[in-house]
C-alpha cells in the first residue's frame, strides 16, 4: 500500500473512531477531521466504504456527520436484552415491544413517509400518549385477535395487555414511575439519550433532532437499504 | 340627458376596448383578463399566504380562558422579540426568555396578569406553529389542474449545542411582520437606504437609527431567502425554479445599485462623525451633542454591519448555484424512488398481528451504533496491585498523600532556579565593585570563555535576561533590581528575580559590595551573541545603596 493510500485510510479511520466514540464531527467540533471528509473526496469514499463493510452508514447534514447501524447489524445493532437494560423500568420483552410500538407511533406522527424534513415541527407528549392509546384500542377490536395470538409467543395482544395493565395517569390514576404517562416519558428519555429527539418537559413537546431527520431522509430513501430492511421484517414474520 | 351620457360612456368603453384588442393582436379583452388571471393567480396567492396563520389564529380565538383571548394580537409582540433579540443578534431565543419577556410586557400593558405569562407564551408559540403541524394553505392551480399545498412556517425550533430548544423567526415570519406595515419587497433596501440618507442629512439621527436597524433586517431577510428556496425545492414545489431565477435576478440587478447607496450612506455617516469629532475636540459640544455623537457611533457600527452582510449576500448568491444543483440532485433521486412508507409498514405489521419484534428493524437505523466493549484477556497479565492481608499484623500501607513524588514540573523548576542563581552569581562577580559597568556582549563572552558556548545557548540564559527586564513599562529602558532591602523572604521557590540575586549573593564566597544591579537596554541596537542568537543590547551596572 502506498503512503498516499495509507494517509487516506488513516484519516477515514480517525473519523470513524471519533464517531463511534459518540463524539461530534462537524464544522464546530473535530473540525480538522470534518474538513478532511468535506474537502477530500478520497477520504469521504474510503470512510463510506469502511463503514458499509462494518454494517454502518455515514450521513451528512447541517455541517455535521452522523453514523448509524444498518437494520439488523450484528456488530453495532442492539439486542433486545441490551435495550431492556437501556430503557428504564423495562424488564420483560412484552414491555420492550410496547416501547417499540410507541417509538414507531412517534415516527409515524412525524413522518407518514420519508421526506427531507418533517412536515410536523413538534409532537406534544400528550398527543403521543393519545395516539398510542387510540391505536391499541382499535387493535383490541379486531375479532380474531385472541385466536391469532394463541399461535404466537409474542404478538400485539401482549402489547395491548401491557398497556391495559398500566395505570392511567391521564384519569388521575398515577402509578408512580409506572403508569401510561411515565412509560411513554421513559421511552422519550431513551430517544433523547439516543440523540433522536429534543425534549421540552415544560411545554411537554418532542422535537426531532437533525440526526433524526438526516437519517430518515438518507437511510430510508436508499433503495438497497429499504429492500434489506423490509426483507428483515418479512423474514421475521415468516419464521414464527 | 343621463341616458345620452351613459351611452357616450359606453361608446368610449367600446372604443377603448377595440383599441386594446388591436394592441393585443385581436384577442378578446375579456380573455386577456382571464389570461392575466392565470398568470397572476399563483403570485397573488403566494403573496397572501403569510397572512394565513394570523387569520387562522383570529378564527380560533379562545374566549373561555382568561388572557388566552389575546393570543392572536400578542403573536406580533412575540415575533418582534424574536426579530430584535434573536434574528438581529444572530441567536436563538429560549422558551424561558420568551416567557420572561411576555410576562414583563403583560405586566406593563395590563394589571393582574402575573400568573398568565408562561402559559400564554406556550399558547402563542403553539398557535404560531399550528400545534406543531405548521400551516398548509391548499390552493388550486389552473395550469396543472390540481390542488397544491403551500407551507407557511413563521417560527421554527432548533436545539442548541446543549440540546436546549431555541426559537427562531423564519424568513416567512420576518416577511409577515414587515408586510403588515411596510413597502414592497424589491424596493425595501433601496427605500431604506434613501430614507437613511435623508435622515442623516437632516440630522434626524433617532429615525436614522431605526432605519438602519430595519435595513439590517432587510439584508438579513434577503440572505435567508436562499434557505427557504432550497427548502421549497426539496419539497418539490413546482415553481421553485422560477423563484430561484427571480432570486438570482433580484440579487444581481439590485446589488450594484444598493452597493452604491451603501457607499453614500457610509460617507454620510462619516461626515456626521467627523463634524461631531471636530465639535467635541474644539470644546464646542454640549452634553446633548456628546450623546448624539454616541448615537452616531452606534449607527456607524450598524450600517457597517449591514454593508458587510450585503457583501456576504453576493458571495452566497454565487455559492447558491452549487447548492441549488445539489438540491436538484436530491430531488431527481426522489423522483425515481418510492418513499419509505413508515405508516403503511407499521399498520401492516399491526393489522396482521405478527411478531412485534419486527418493529425494531423499522426504526433501528435511527439508533446510535452500539459499540460493544469486551474484557481483554491480556489485562490478566498486567501488573496488579495485590492486597496483602495478614491476620494479626496488618502492615500500614503508606498513603499516596505522604509520598513525595517528584514531577517533571518540579524538576524543571529546580533546574531553572539553579541556572538563574548561577547566572546571577556570575554577573555579581563581574560587577563586584560599585560603579563597574559591563555590556551584555562582554557578559556572554566571559560565560563562553569560562563555561563553553552551551552556557549561552542554554534556553535558561535567554530566560534569565528576559527576567532581568520584566515588568518594565512601555517606553522605559532602565530597570533596577535591589536585593538588599531586608524585607526579602528567601524560600526554596525563589519567586522573584530579587530572591534569585539574594540566593546568588549567599552562594558567593565573601561579602558582596553591591546590593543593586541597574539594567539599561538599547532597543535600537541589536547584537548577535552567538551565530543565530540575536538580542537587544544592554548594559549592567553594579551599585551599592545604603
């Protein structure tokens, strides 16, 4: 390998290392690295190449670099067990899947489909709770739900049950750290720690971060990513 | 009579229409109106769209809760604050700051309003953002035959570096605020500049200041236009290409004219500035005029800022072409791909009541990568601190606090102090008789002859010379170091050059006859002590003071 190539490789690895350490690479922080990415297309290509081989994706937006794992990445993706440890007060898989349900509900409140920017500026926490409750109520009305549920170990009936069991602080029944409102707030805090949303607990609003927007627009718009992602989802359905 | 008059008017009208029709190449004038309508309707709707949010807020006025009925009117106040405290200062404004301002303003405008401030601020912000959904005005396009959505966003939120939500007024927001009492778009900068000139000429500095602030805002607004155009393009609005051309034309055409006006405005300010400077210097200015002079200085700063922004504007217009191409590229990509349908995929999973674990794959790319950390087996071979526990005879481990560890800093400090004392002692030996003088060249030569060149090349020698000259005031060329006033406490640190000399005296055999060294520098004479080592020449003199 010639010296020029080694230098490009070193630069790309330096950027990836800093990103994986959770630090920012932008025009404000780690500026030298950012400039190497921005103004040297060889470094950019190398970084994207290495990241792809490691099941990662690199995106840029608002003069900042973002890294994310591809769906189902064994190397950098989270397992259910790890996520149970990460989200406060979640101990069972049923509770964890309820968190997934809430996260997906929030994503669809911001985006019906992938777009460069979210048409919704912010979502109120109370609206999120209402939306989750409404969806689950509708789900419970499906007549053969119980029958289908018997065939699966985990399904959406479990999520409905978890939700029903949670005391409803909206009706003045507080369950301390474990009522419907607190449960949704916990999920929001997890998303906040993942730098996906900004939270204003005074106004009780959820705001999507630049990271959130950039990944939605870039990752989900890529045809290959979309194909891989959906095949994952389908495979899991078939392999029950 | 009346009938005759009407019919003559009708005749005139018919004649006029005929002439117009001739000028229109035989086209029916009514149809020409329809043609104009088709051309103009979208421009007209585009013009009025910024008023849509206020109309909605007026329509949805909440009468039942106290103070909340004032939300539509107070949105102007909040927008004004976002312009003056945010936009013009290039920063975001937090909810806290907005709340404090609205509370203060309410207290000024009406009594018994203390409790309402924060809730009211939240309500105004919510109203201005349509509950987070922004405002969408649906209009019909006769050319394409379908309905189109126009987005209106007067304010926006961005998280700060510390992840605190901050509010900003958008370009549309500024546009709305100004349109409610201002001039047409293209002429705003020119009008403001002309106005400014008149005000400066007439000495109406108070008004001139207001104008220059407004001018600054206009230039800023034009600058922001770029981003909203890019946004419009990303959203795929059909007319954005035309809007881009319009923007480019307006920048390039108006730029020269405006630049000239800016130069004239600067000249005006400079003239006023000089006039007042003369007046003040000649002692002719009274207190009021001195205050006015302060205002002129602020105006000068503001107009300078506006001019800088204006220059940046042209630079940005040039770089805009590149960004425009990029946005077009993104859009081209979007045309050929199908958007990822979050809602549909979610609904599909839910309605089929399959495994909810699949949901994870839908949002997983949004998460941060999980960097696993594992135990490195080699760590087992690293030296470990072994805890020794012996029953009956516990050995006391020396605590870290009492261990005297020598750091590199300490070592360096000791070396420098030692060398300083060495140089001071040699200097004192050479100046041993009061009144004896010696220049730096001789001092260095003696050192080289006695202790080799290294003693002068040593960095500590230069540091010593600099230290001898430290704390001199600008323009002073003489420094006296007195080391025998009897007040010196000699500690190991040798914190002052006087302490260094005291220590040097003590290191010399016998009693020193001098207790003061005078250093005189000659800044205009530079001497080369050794090849490559240049320094200002100086003279040392030993003195004995009672």
